[in-house]
C-alpha cells in the first residue's frame, strides 16, 4: 500500500466500458489510484468493482466535464481525498455523424463542448497543479477526425482538430516545465458493444486483429507516461495493420 507521501493518482475523464476503462485498469495495476469520471457516477460501478477485484484502488465521480465549476470542484476533491494527480487522461469522444446540410448550431456547439472545451477545462486545472510540483503527464485521446475532416463529420472533425491544436500548444508550453503532454490518434474501430451491434461486418474483423483491442490501446498510454524525458513522444497513432490510411 502506498504511503500518503507516495500516493499517485491517474484521473481518467470519460471512463467508458472500453478505452477509458482499460486505461484506468492499466494504471491501477501499477499501483496508481484510478479516479474515473462520467456524467453519471452509477455507470462506473461495474468498472470500479472490476478494478478493485484485481486488487487495485478505484473511485468514481459524476461530473459534467463541460461545466467549469464542476471541473474545478472535481480536481480539488480528487487531490484532497487521494493525492496528487500524476496522470490526466482526457478520453471524451462525441463522434456523431451528420450532413452539413442538416447539422444544427446547437448540436455542432455541443459536440465542440464535449470533445474540445471539456479537454481544455480539465487539462488547465490539472496543469496548474502539475506545474507547481514540476512533474506530470497529460494524455489526450484523439481520432482520425483530428487529422482530416471526412464527409458528414464536420462537427466532430472541427472539435477534434481543435483538441489536437490544444494538445500541441500545451506540449510546447509545458514540456520545458517537465510536463509531458501527448496526443494519441486512435485510427480505427475499437472493440466495443457499439461496434459489435452497429457494425457487425467490422466487428467480425476482430478475429483477424482488424479492430483495436482497448487493452492494447491502454498499454500505449502507460508507455507514454513512462517514457524518459530525453525521448518524449508528442503524437502517437494507433491503428490495426489492415486499416486504410
């Protein structure tokens, strides 16, 4: 068990049942206290129970990552209750397709709030504390949409492009302060219930390693966190070997 001086927290914003959950599990395996958020804390219970069953420490929080006051309160509570946040993982998606001819201003703005504004709010609050301590890792989950805008994904692409720009700016500013900021481009379908039910043809490629395994994604997040600072990676892209790009 870690002493109060040794406690290290990995905070995962947007810990769903696949990528976010796998990342939380990976850090918990290394002795980190996994703090997980979703808008509804009740939905975290299965994941929390699984981490604890493996001997890890995990705590869940209901928080709207788009609300500045809730973000500030969350970061303060996590550090007060569990210790310094050594790793922040921002993992909110908002992948909602729509023709530009039918897109509404309300939905366009909401997608930007979810995929970009919330990343800024959480990263800013954690960075303030990391800079004072002179250490830390901030990892953003990006997507193919952050590199190119596909048809019918104008809102999502705009938000993910903005998130990537945020990560670049933060990396350049905070790197010299010993804060490692990285952006992970997840390029391909992930092994999730959504893919299984909505895209069965794509899910069938799982047997050929044609979709991403959340545990393998999580391993790369751990790798980024443990990189020596003389060889930090800013951007890492992950895709199945058969994925077109």
